[in-house]
C-alpha cells in the first residue's frame, strides 16, 4: 500500500511529524467522503492515493481559507467513478 500521509506532507511542505495525527484524521475523512460518492478506493493504486492526498490537502487548506473544491480533483474523481462503473480497474 502506498502512503497517503507522505504524499500529503509533501504537498503541504510539512517536514516534521508533529501534525501526523491530525493529518491522518484528514486522510480518513477524505477517504470517507470519496467513498460516499461511490468510488471504491484501492490504496495500492497511485492515482487513488493521489486523489485521497489531494482531497485531504484541500480539507487542510480550507480550514483557514475560503477555497472552492478543486476542479481538477473533481474531474479525476468523476473519471475514476465512471471507469469503475464501466468495469475498468483504474481511471
């Protein structure tokens, strides 16, 4: 399994471990939100890990800024969902 925490920390440019518990909470929340939209996550797939990491990064950033959900993330999630519904393994 790939590590969404490493990806998230890299995205946010966090080099220490002090926020790992909080970041893992955000990752769990991101997974739940993504799965609630009907997407089946496989964290052995790099594109799934990136979607989780990017979603968690958005959750992290929006707590201090008023930012809309990223359109590119929405597009990737939609493509993944469509490919899963069509019976393909990945998006």
